[in-house]
C-alpha cells in the first residue's frame, strides 16, 4: 500500500467498512462497532481506511497481513 496524503474522516472509514464488511472475518466485524463509536487520531483513521481499501481484491496472504494489523489497531485504541 502506498502512502496517501488524504486525511480520511470517520465517515469515510465507516463507508469503507460498510462496503468491505462482508469480506472481513467475523472477529474483525465484531470489533468495528466499538471502534466506530469512539474518537480516533487522524493517523489511526487513515490507517484503518487503507487497510480496508480494496480488501475484497487482496490475495489471501495480503488479507492475512491486513487482518493482523486491523486486529492490533481495533483492539488497542
């Protein structure tokens, strides 16, 4: 994933999550509702957005890496 200079809003993250939700593991879906209820730094919002971006098109190895990162971010903020 390349560096993106666009700051993504909480609404952007929520929309991206909704569009990718069906492709995410259940455990990650379960963590998202709590995540979206809270406030987060711009860096966290941007990172989560990019982990979700084109998730459905990623190969299995890439999905596993994104899942691990998402779990870390969602459970530790």
